[in-house]
């Protein structure tokens, strides 16, 4: 028990005369004025989850409260990390086996809380997610500590709220706002949560006890829905709004791939004026969604994320990071390291580049919803360093310079006499051989690739690339560093394109080959979107940068035994003309009016989708066979969290197995006959049973 929250909570518990003892996953006690405090403190975990055990214990505490009614009941978290991370997803398989019974048990506990004959108050610090949010909604009032946030992330698991969140949220706040939270999974941070009515008041931690006392005395004004919200008690109003919601949702989450948001809209439209009916329908719908392949695969993606987080365990021993290169990648790497608490110096010969980097860091702070003090502290930790004064003190130096061996060699040579003993040097190269670069590093044992993806502030995956002499200690510390800045590390060996670019580049090159054959770019992108990719390959190539894509493609073409689609002359011409995509305002698409949203009803050739998708699967099998990655799960995790690869399909390897290994191989052979050896199945398919 440590930190600001526990300092104040500890004082509150001490005032209970020693009654604030742990009982299972809760710390309980009554204070001097008769307020009962229930502090959730899940055993053997740094984070609270709303597990079946937690709810069973809460039910016992509520029964005791009914027998000896307190002046008020307060629920809060004893964890410094926040209120609660949601349901225990590992229990979903049990719920799926008997959803009606188990879900009704959970609902009964929260119904009991909601019906308690005294004021019930939820104090929220940090994030209240999913089931944690639903627990808060079952209370009469919610007090937020600055920094509190609420979200329903269930949609990311192919579900909608299942513990009363559907009917309690639309009854508390503007139903359209509540539905938006549930349909998108986006967070309502403190200011927005207060404006919506999710929070009745916002205080600093030191004022929580006083706010609770005011709430218990009836001095806290509770939120009431406005006239607009009450209008949705009429079925015609809900039906009109539901039609609009369906139209917008279908564009981003087609029902055929993502049934949950559409089921949620149906729930609200049909039962939005009857909480009891909506509760019953919520339970039935949640149980049905648990059985869908979409939910099973999205739950798989959740556990894949946990797998990568497991790679980041341990201490990194890195307090000071020096980043070389203040371009787009270097600036974002530096900003994220500073935001996550590292002391950062950022080197570049261009004062303008350093100025842009500091401005960008401020914008990233805002996008991460940092408070004014947090933003100030983060920017204080980020120091422009054109002379490289931070190099001798740095525990980690990340080189993010131009993608040529010659330039990187010069950078490494200049570091030889300046790096301190034990410091790690990592290159953010996306296409150069880490093996070759290691020959120029001051100490090959303390050198590796650390491949971030653009934009670093939004894409969590990082490839930790071991060279031939990289020590295990170096690789482990780099993975731990990724965890410290809240990134997801995957360990890979050196290979052309490593893992992600090796799989992604054939997808982009095949799209350009199809364009050269006369297939409209809109038809190509639309086919990929229909498959479930977050962005079509032509749009993606523009966004990455056609010059970067060309460089990576040339690098892979030289280093791979197996051919890809020939590099398009149109691609070369556009790069030569400076039409490099989004950053130039024009590439294959015109970006002058923002991100293009291609749509085409034209299906293109019959084999269009397979020509795009199957080369990615084949490349994944190749890197697995060659030992570039350790397991299929690493491949699926990397492709989902770096590229957004159709998560409802569970990743490329999961998709291959679901479609059938024999079927994929048969189809690749057909494509090989029609289009050449680039589609020849990799020998690794033979080992996948």
C-alpha cells in the first residue's frame, strides 16, 4: 500500500479504529460517522478486475450492510493503478458455458447494490472500465478524483456491456451519449465525464473524505437527465436515432464482421423505455455474442496483448534515453519516453527539427489527455540537445537517423568514445540488416534493433531485433524498456523486413501490381476493407510514405530468396516526382482534403482478395519456419498490434487455420499457376498440422 491514493485511503481506514481489514478482495470498515467503506483490493494483482469472486464477496458485504444499515456506503479502489480494469476475461469461457445463470448472478449483486436503502457512493480514481464502470453506475452517486475516466471497452471484445451497463447508462445520461460510449469504446475523461453527468463532482484526492461526507448528508446535487434525453422514452425518437446509429456503425464496423454494436442498437431501440426488459435482453444478447467467432477471436487478441506484455517484465535499468534524429520517428519516440517518465535528450543538427519535435511532444501530451502539471513535467523531461551532451549520461541511445548504412555507421563511430560503460545502443531501422549494422556498433553485445512503427504515439508494437552477438541481457532490457513506456515488445531475429514488414510488403506490392493490370485502386482498397483490414493497401502505402515503401521493397527484393510482385514503375515515378503520399499531399490518392475514404462496388478480378491476403500468410509461415519468431502467437500479435490486421479473424495464422491449411496451400498453388512463383507455398506449410 503506497502512493497518494493509499496515503489518504490508509488515513480513512485508520480512522475506522483498525476495522479497515482485508476480507478476501476487499478492505472494509466503518468510520466514526457510520459510513461503510468498501475498498476493492484484488489479491495477488496490481489491478482490480470484476471477477466472480469479487462479486460474490461484494454480495456478502451488501447482505451485512442490509442487516446493519450504514449512514452511507462507499465503494472505491485500494489500488494506485486505478478503479478497475473491467471483467476477468479469463472467466468468459465459464460464462459462455452457462451465460443465463452466471450473468443473472452478477446482475443480482449490482441490483442489490442499487436497491440498498442508504446512499451509495462510488469514488473513482484512474480508469473505471467495463465491469468497473458498471459497478460505479449501480451506485447513487459518483465522485471523481482528477484524472478519473470511464469507458466501455467490451465492443473491442466483440461484446456489449453485460452487467447492467446498457440500461443504467442510458437511464443516467443522454442516451445518445451513452450509446456512443458503448458503440465506440472511447473513454470519457474527467472533464467530459462530469459534463455528461457520469460524475456528480470532481475533487482532489485529499478532499475525497469531505466530498463523501457531503454526499452522505444529501448536500451533493445528483445529475438529472435533460428534456432531450427524456424524449427518447418515445419509441419513434429511438427508432430515428437508431437508424442513424446503424448507418454510421456499418461504415466502421460492418455487421457481418462485428455483430455486437448492432445488437446493442437493437437492444436500445426495442427496450430503451423499459429498464427491466432491457436488462433481460442484455443478458440474452451478451450470452449469444460470447458464442460468436468474432468475440472468440477478439478475446484471443486480448490474450495476445497480455502475451506481449509478458515479454516486458523485469527492470530495464534505463533512466536516461538519448534519441539521435528529430524526424518524425525520433521525435515521437522521444516524446513517448518522456511522457512515460524517462529523462530524454533529443539530438539533431537542425534547430528547426528540434523545435518541431518539442511542439509535437506537446500535441501528443494533449492527445493522451495529460493534465497541465503532467504535461509540464513530461516536457521538462524532454531536452533538445543539438550538441549531444546527453550521450555520456544515457543508459539507452536510440538511433533514428536516415535509412542508409553509411550514415548510421558515421553515427555509431561518433558514439564510440562517448557512450558510458553498460549503455545500450539501439537502431530504429525498418529495413537495414541488424547483423550488418552490429559490425559498426561500439559493442555488438549491447546493440540491437528497436523497430517502432509510425506513428509511435498510436501504434503499440515494437520489434526487438537481436543481432548475432546481441546479449540476452540487452534484449531483455530493451523489452522491459518497451513495457516501461507502455509499448508491446515482440522478440525477432534479423531477417529482411524482420516480421511485420516482411509480411506487409508483399501485400502493398501486390496491390500495385493489380493497379498496373488496370484494377482501380478503389476496388483494391475496398476489397481489403471488406476482408476486415483497417485500411486498404493503396491508402496504407500513401500513409506510410511511398519513398519508404519503395526503399523497404528494394531492400526485401535484394535479401529474399522468394520473389514478390515486381516493383511498380508507377511507384518509382511517383517517388521521383515527389508524390510520396500523405506527407507530400499527394501519392496514389490526393490527400489535400484529408484522409481518403475509397469505396467501390466493383469487385475486381475473382482472385483479388486472395492475391492481397495470401502472400501475407505465406510470408508469416516463412518467418516462422526460419525461426525469426518463436511462435504463431507472436506473429498474430505483431500483425494485429502493428497493422490492425483484421482482429476479428484472430490474426493471419489463426485465419489460415480457420480457413484450413490444405485449402490455403491449394489456393496458393492455383495462384502460382496463374500469376507466377511469388505465390508458391512456402515449405513451412507442410509442418503446420
